[in-house]
C-alpha cells in the first residue's frame, strides 16, 4: 500500500465529542508544532449545541506558509467519537493514517485497504490509570497527543513546556498531564513503527509571529483604541470580543490611586439597546462600541440610521456567521456585506473595514475609533467566525506609545468663543465633515439638538425639501472624503500585461498565496487586489478598469461584494465574475483556482488573455 510521505506539509483532523475537554489538548498539539518553528493553521468546527454532538479540529501544517483551509480530506485522523466514525474513516486521504480508540473493536466494514489503521486502547489505559471519571475523560485527549508526538517525531520537551505554561500557578496539575503524555508516547513507541511517513521536523519559518484569535485581538484593539464604553448583548460568534475587552480593561483600565474602573461594560436586554448604549456614549464624547453578528445587525439597523444621520461616532464589530435567520451560527461566512453597507432604511451608506488577520483585527479596531470620530459616523469592523474564533499565525501586536487619538473636528470652549455662529451641520471646510462639540462644552455656544429628523445646517427642525437635499448631498460628500481616509487596498502582484484580476477581502486572504501559486502552475499569472475598506478608494476602480476580467472572491451565496462594486462604481456586470463559497467552511485555494481556470477555459480568447 502506498503511503503519504511528507515532512511539515500535512493536515491532521481530530474528531471528538463536544464538551469533552478535547479543545485544549488539540490546541496544545497545534501550539507544539508552532513552537517547533513550523507554520500551522488550526480550525475548530463545532456544533451550535452545548454538549454531546460531533466536533472536529483541523490543523494544517505547512512549512510553505499556506494557511488557508486545504481542500479534500485529512492525511491523519484521530477518531475519538463513535457517532462520526463512518464519516471520519472516509475523510482520510488515500495513503493516510487513522488513529482510533481500539478499546472496543472497530466495525470490520469500516476498514479501508488504502489507509493505515492505528488502534490504541485509550479508554482501557485511562480505566487502568485513573479512578475519577472526569479525569478518565480529560486525559484521553492528552494521551493521544502524547502518541502523536511519537508517531510524528515531535519534540516531547516542547509539549512538556506547554503544559508547564498552561498550568502555571497550578503546579500540582503539571505532573498528571505530563504522565498522560508519557503514557501515549510510550504506547506508540512500543506498538507502532515510529515515526510515520508523515512527520514534523524543526524549522525556522515562524519567526516572531504569534498564534491568536481575532476576537481576542479586536477586544485588545478596543482597549488600545481608547474605548471606555461597551454596550453589548451576547451572540455567537462575537461574544468573546467584549469578554476579552473587559478582561484586558480589568488589567489596564483600573485607576491605580482609587482602584475605580475607567471603563463601563453594560449588557443590555437586546441588540437594539446595546447599540443605543454605544451611540449614547459616542454622543457624550466617550469612545464607544458594540459587537454582534448578523441577527444582531438586523436589530441594530434603526439606531445605525440614527447615528449615520445625526453623525455620531460609534464602532461596531460584526463577527459574521452563516444566515439568514439562525442559519448556521457556528459556521463562517462573509454574509453581512450588503446589510451593513446600507444598514437602515432610507438612503444610508455605512463605512466598513475588512481585517484579514488577528493583527489587523487589533490595529483596525483601534483605528476604527479614530475613523469614527474623524468622519463622525458609525464604523463597522467586518470580521467573521473563522477569523474571530480560530487561532491564526499573525505578526506580533505592537503599539506606538507616542500615538495620540484623532478626535476629529471637535471645538472646545475657547474655539467656540472665536466662532461667530456655530452650525452643527455646516460644512465649513468643503469635505462634508462638520464641526461638533461635546455636551456641556460652553454655556451658550455650541448647543444643538441631535436630530433624527430633517434639519438645516444649524440643527433646526425643517421639512423643506431643499434643506433635506443639501444635507443628503453633504453626507454623500463626506462619504467620498472617507474613501481617502480609510485603509487603501493592497496589491498582491503586478504582472505586466496581465488582463486578469482577482479581488478579495477579509479571511479569503488566507487562501490567496496558495491560489496564486496554483494559477501560476497552470500558466496563469494574474493580478490580485485585497480590499480593506468601503467606500472604495479610487485605486479599486482603476484596478478593475485595467483588467478585462476581474474575479471577485467571497464567502456568501449572492456575491454581495460584487453587487456592491457594481452598484457603487457603475461596473459592467459582465466584467465581474463571481467566485462564491458558502458551505460554512473557510474557502480553499483549490476552489478559487479551479473556478477561475474553469471560467478561463470556456471564455472567448478575446475576453481573457492568458498570462
């Protein structure tokens, strides 16, 4: 039988039961490889119920640095769940390995001749070694990690170091966990041919990068961005954004003299109230935010329209999931693009920014508070479940301590004294962005009503059509100004003479390096552009204009970003080709490249030029 031979390039899948404590052991395995200097990309696929259903944890190991999800099955499957055993056996690539608990005999009908079965009596070992039922359950996971260390030729000391780090301050737990590792390691060494034809070898491809999830990074970004108010209502997969914000505030936002908190986290009765709290904070001069997902966006739209029209700064972090309705709450999608871009009724256009890594979640969330105050509008940070809840290899988080916050056009009392007549909605500078004051700044000047109804330049109520039109046109001008302020798109490559372009954004970026390599292997050199913000910069329009065909890669059914590009830039629909993945799992390079190549194969030669 032919076996897979690979060093530092493979996918391993852990098949477990939700609620059995497997996540921490699987995460320890991924971190061990990362500490050996090999890039990893772990992804947790879990059910929306609390306990008892199948859950999977895939780890892609790639010295080449391919961090997107790989198409197809896994090279190694660790099967610990009888419920999913049939599917788990079928998910192994030919020539791969299937490690399972052989305490109970496996059904002979499941046996495949093209993969290697590695039976290990894990439950029996736990029954022999531990009396406590909970320990028996938890240490099963640690035992199979120890076995993998032997099978894959991993550095055992790295695993021991991770256990020491994990249980720092709880030293009495270190020895039992190390013992469980050793049980698995010694069993594999004694009973299997170690190492396998798939193995891990120390490398130096990680550098100073870290493993962190996007929700943690965004929560910390809100702290460093100066946020002092968070209004929220918990919803998967965004809940841990505010939880992490509060955790870091409890370390960094406590007044050392008085011990008082310099921040407020308020859990509201629903999402509408949550964003109302954040908008109220923004109106009063506090940097405020909320975090939610698609269903929450639906409830927040009325208040988003108010903040847009009244021009109140606020930040909203949208960790997107699969919808509509409840949809698949623990699966990822980029499904809220249009809902957020045009959130609320009437003519509204909201500002969106698209991070693609946890590092960008940190910096873009911090920057979002500057953008919100400078542009005086809601800023939506568009992440997704894959980015928010999974660990990703990212650059170290850094911060310039000399940085000051950009509060935008805010007049203080002295400046108001020098202004002959203050108009809250008066465009003095011609960029569509007006001057504002904080409540109570001056006893006489700078006083105005924040109106959700039509008003003139001095915030006075009016229903005169010409006043309304002037205001709406100014808001459009402000939106165009925002395109110059926001992060500019990033070019992946500039292939001279190429007439094929690819536009992508957010977590799709993880698959793009591999995608470009796959296309080049097929003789197709294409230009790539990663979008970072909406409204679109002039460079986006130029990029599309310079190419005959532009593929728009996104993770939703209806090609929402393509629709936004067509609508905002008046692009011929025939020029923008959809590449849409919406199965709830992260998009793969194989899917993107195959879709592009299939289209090129049937397109007229005059329309698509080969690279």
